[in-house]
């Protein structure tokens, strides 16, 4: 197993849901953390909770991943505290589910900047330091919806951006593998988090919802394989998730991230 104690990971979307679970998984491996999310209060609570539980150093940095200045500040704060970032776990995400003709146009930019550009920009900001140190691990939370063609109805803007992120991640691996940098995409199915678990009618059949545990296990695997191994993609899909008949009904109010 790769020794990760003392490594430093930036985790976005870290105050709740999958992001918090990923941060906890990293901390359990002895990794120091820089946690990013928009809500400062909840983020600080999460940072304190993880630091106390796993006895690692945790820095909380409020960050809106749609804003380049916030991403730059996040990386600068990480380097000020730890001098480096060895691992980047991109988890920040928003959802918007409508038949396309009813989807608010203003949602498009939010989806693009959060679920695609936020990932790509942050990777660009950390990648040159990883190249210099000849080590790095990038984990992107993509989506199980990218496994079906066509993508699930009512998610076509969200899922199309995730298809783009999946393609980008694959290409990035081939560009960077000679620099000792690993790039892994996690493709989860519908997961019981604040983003989905509190929506009306979703939890009426809980067998259709995964817990974050399976995703935590996938990330743990990705981080602990031998140095000459890179899991390019890990799909973690609940067997009861019917992509042809989406679990989430129309016009839900998605909780803020």
C-alpha cells in the first residue's frame, strides 16, 4: 500500500455529501486536508470534526468553484499552509433536472462552471506543481449517467457536461502519466446525499439509493494502489438504479451546495 501519511489533498464540495465522505476517507489515510465549499460555517464545522476524529491537519477555505479568483485563493492558501498539494479530489457539483424545453437558461452557466470548468480550472492551477514534484493524484467525481447512451432524459445538460469531464479526464491521464501523475474518474450512481436524499419521493424505495460508503471504498482503492498502477475509471452503480426511468422526479428543489 502506498504510504500517504503527510500528503496534502484539496477537496472541493467538502462540507457535505460525497465531498465530506471523500475528505474523511483521505483523512483516515493520514492525509492532511484543504477543504473547500461555499458555506463557511458548515465548512468550518466539517474541518473541525475531521481534524478531531482523524488527528490530521485540516484547513477550511471558503470557495465558490465557479469563480476563478476563489480557485486561485484556494490553491494559494493550500501552498501557504502546506507548501504543496499532492492530491486533488474534485467533488463540487450542482444539479438541475428538467425537460430541456423547460430548463431555466440561467442554469446552463451554473452547471457548466460548477460541474466542468471548476474542475478543469482547478486542475490547471495545481498541475504544474505536481509535474515539478513528479507526483500527483487527481480524482474527479463524474457521473454514472455517462455510462448510458443517450444520457438519461431530463438530465441532458448536466450529463453532457459530465461526459465532457469524463473525456477530459481520460485525455489528461495520457498527457500526464509520464510525469508520475494519476487521474481517476469516479462514476457513481444515485447516492443518498443532501443533493438527492432529501428530494420528494426519492427515498420511498431506498434500495435505489447507494450510501457514500461504496464511493469511499473506490477512492481509497484509487489512492492506495501501487505507484505504477492508475485506476482510470471506477464505476460504482447501484443495481436498482433505472437510468431509463430516472429516480428523481421533475422540478425538484435541489438543496444548495
